[in-house]
C-alpha cells in the first residue's frame, strides 16, 4: 500500500532552498499548487502527484506573487494552497502532507472504481414542500446586509464585528426553532477572527454529523485604491444560502443525525478557520458523514441553474449524491469541473479524510471575475433564483442525508 502511494509521488532530491537566493528567503511558505503553474514558473517542485496534478513547493513571497499573477491571467484567484498550518501543527513535512493527500485521493478513487448501484433519491413530500419555502427575497436581503459591512476580512481592525452581529441575528431566528440547538463562536489560533457554528442536534444518532458550511469572511486583493471588501458573491452568497437553509430546517422535524452549520473565519487568508476546525474534529474522532461547502453561488456564469461540481478535493460519493438529489428535487444542470488547487474550505475537511462536496456557481473559468475587489457587489447579473438552488442542496442534505444511514462506501 505504501509502495503504491510512493509510486505516485516522485520526490525531487534537491532542496528548494538551494534554488532560492538569500534575499528571498524571508517568510517562505510551504504550498500545494497546480503542477502546470509551478513548472511554467520554474519553481522547484519538491513532490508531486501527477494524478491530481498537484505539486508541493516551498515558495518565497516573490514566488507567491508570481503564482498569483499567473493564475489571475488564466482566470483563477490565489492559485495555491498554504500549508503553513499543517507544517507547524503536525510537523508533518511535505512527505507527510502529500502522502496523506494521496491516501485520500486513493480512497476517492476506490469509490470511483467500485461497482456500486447508482444512487437515487426517492421523492419525499416533506422535502418537496420545504424546498418551496426557499425565498429569493430572503437571500437578497441577507446578501445586501452582509455586503454592507465595509469589510469582513480577518485582517480588518474589527474582524469580528459582522460575526457578532450575525450571531445576534441567528439567535433571534433560532428562538423559534423546533429542533434542539446550540450556537457558538469558535476561537482560532491562526487568526483573531472567529467562526460561527449552529448545531441542530440529531434525535437518533446525534454523533453522526452532516456539515453545511461556507466562509463568512471577505477580502480585497486589489493594489492600492479603496479597501472595502463587500464580497457579495464571495461569499455573502453562500453564507446567505446557509442562513436560509437554517431558517427552513429548524422549522421541520428533528433529523436523526446532527446538522452542523458553519460560517468559517479567515478562508481568504488560507482556509484558516476550517483548517483548525477539521483538524480538531479529526483529533476528536468526530463522525462527520458529509461536508457541503457553499462558496460563490450568485453569478450564473455558465447559465442560470448550471452548477459546477468541483471534482478535486471532494468525494465521488457525494458528487453522485448531488446528481441524484438534483434529479429528484433540484432540476438544475450539473457540470463537473475543477479548481486545480484547494480553493475553499472543503479542502480542509478533505485533507482530514472527510467526504466533501462543492457545488459552485458556474464552471471555474466562467465564474465571477469581480471577486476580491470593491466591485463584488449585487449587480444586475446577480441571480437569486440561481443562488436559491444552493440553499435547496443544503436543505436536501439536511432533510434526506441527515435522516438516513447512507455513508461513503469504501
Ligand atoms: N471563493 C474563492 C474560491 C474560488 C474562486 C473558486 C474562483 C472558484 C473560482 C475563495 O474564497 C478563494 O478566494 N480562495 C482562495 C484560496 C485560498 C486557499 C486562500 C483563492 O482561490 O485564491
Ligand atoms: Zn475568495
């Protein structure tokens, strides 16, 4: 088994440091990035996995900037995943990290190869009726409210202002809940910003958890100019989907499994909040059966109700589940696509071995180009009918998956 994993990884004998001029050594970072980008930029690749086209490198700030510039040219955002947290906390080194990632990909591939019966969801009247409650007006109101904060960045002078206000808002909403709940803020060591968590406790198997999440923070990465970061699409939209899903789910009967809804901190600075949470859950051996990540749902770049389903750092079982849920309840078009790097919080859960899913607003190349700027506001192209489909996905997972004993088969 070890040999199979090792065969996937070709380690380059030389150290990255040997190629890096001293002046640049300041603040190097371990990262995972698209192999093509690393090669095109002549950045020493320390380890790689050709199947997932991901390479491991230690990069200087200058190299980080080059990767960012290059990925912007090809329509990506940051273009790499920062592994600093894993290195410090686990002391895993790149062998450990890539080894672990390869194992997870192997698990996902096992499912791909196994001849399991295709998934199908039987229509359930309660779920059908719940889906009619998804309100585009509510979504618009939540996105308007969240994007009106000057910034929700974890590097803001007041990084928790919106987190506190959101907690107050959710508390008054939850006062009406028919399901026992807990609401809490989660402190982090990697950022002063806090994540927010609502737990709807399961009736029969409360230790089995269905996670629904998205990042609440925003960022402005443009040089100079104003520093407001409205982040309407990225990611007030996914955050709003989750508020709306909570509003509907808490009014329904108690699910057998526990549903945990997360609004993560510091995603834009390197998946900070979710990385700590997923690591903690793994350390505590929590039984997370599925993780939904909603990040950017408002811009229908590939057409209204065309949903991009990210195939990297996600579970094939959950992607099949999404297709089945779509057939029965959502009636959108699902198109497989890739980020090419751990572009959002699902990657944090995936790295800990939990099955994750990321339905996205469009295919990668057709996604909103105005994110991370002052222009990420509600525009005439913002489409709340499109966005509503992602709340529906969350509601189906909360009412179907959280009431079943389905699990990722290995
Ligand atoms: N929402 C984006 C990810 C994204 C952008 C996915 C465009 C697909 C298309 C997310 O908030 C983000 O910006 N992620 C960072 C990476 C993270 C590890 C800092 C990125 O893509 O640069
Ligand atoms: Zn972003």
